[in-house]
C-alpha cells in the first residue's frame, strides 16, 4: 500500500533534477533583460509558480539571486558576480582587456572575444553588451559562432548548434547543408564574415585564437557598420584582428599550447 508520504517522495524531484532546475533559473537571466518575478520564472521554465518561488528563495538565501525590496522581483546576486570575476581572472581574461581596447580604438570598431558554451558563443571580454542583449550569440548566424564551429575543440565537433529561440533578424543561417558549406568557406579563408545576419546594417569580421593543435580556444571579432568595414578596407581590418589574435595566444594560452611564433 502506497502512503501519502510515499507518493510525495515519488513526485519530489531528485537531487540532480533539483540542481538542474536551480541552474535553469539562473539561465533565465542570460538575456540581460529586466528583473524577473516568480511568475516570470515559472512561465519561462514551464513550472508552477510555487515551485519557481521556492527555487528562487533558495537561490536568494545562498546569494545567487537578490530581490528588489520594492517590486519583489529577482536579479542575479553577488555570488554570481564573485564567481564570474574569479573565472575571469583564472582564465587570464583580464590580460586580454587592454589588447581588445587597443584594437577597438585603433580600428574604430567594437572588439569582442568569445568562447563556446553549448549552442552559443559567449562573449567573455570586450564591449558588445547592451540592454536586452546579453553575452550569448547563436553559433550558426554570427561571425564569432562560425569561427568556433569551423575550428572546434575536442568534443565540440559533433555537437550541432540548435537554432536560436528567436532569431535576431529574419536571416538566420541554420540549415545544416548551408552551414557546412559556409564553414568550409570560413576555414578556407581563415576568417568569418557576418553581414547583417545578427545585427541589421552591421558587419563583423571574426578570426580564431588558435591553439598549437589548430583548434580555436576563442574567437575574436571586430564589428561596425558596412560603411566602416568596407570591402576595400577588409584586408586591413583582418590584419589588425589577426595581429591581436596572435598576441592573445601568448597572453591566454599556456606555453605548451601556443603555436610557433609567426614568421
């Protein structure tokens, strides 16, 4: 005979599931949007409001979320900031910031450095973070993403990027056949070019920051309008980006993982 307690135990999420749900709550804040209520979290995650509220309160108690006293809405908390800062320094990304700032000033563009996280390119250093646009970019329709797909690291080559939940423009490049052809062209040219695929009237050029093995540890991009990055000056922008990428290989990779110095 199954008791009420037994039935509750069956319905209760496992430890792993509870952890996954808590992480899913944190992922709801990736888009750099406004603070979220428990109802907002429930709607995004397909959970009951009471479950979302319970998860949020647990994360609040541990510092991973904080709550606006006036609106009772949630935002990312100080524990996330602390871990993010620690990861930033452990990866040596603080060393990349001056190089990216110099590249941006020299070229009159926005300079960004990204690595792959699942189906996204995540900007880890640079300046392209604006309201309602977080740090994630879809792999298949951005220059940063195409570079990371074209020179994948071990374990990443077989992972197919899923289409973004809502395309930033009406021209996402997600058809597998078209994508494979585009990646072949990216490898042949040594760079990826993005013309209005994720930002209207924008043009972005991205190059890999390569390991000795030939895989891209990061992708480096310079982005502006098509009036700035013109066809006539494309080679100059590429030369500037590649020079910065070589400098970042020295700054961000251990000696044993660096390529030989350029001739």
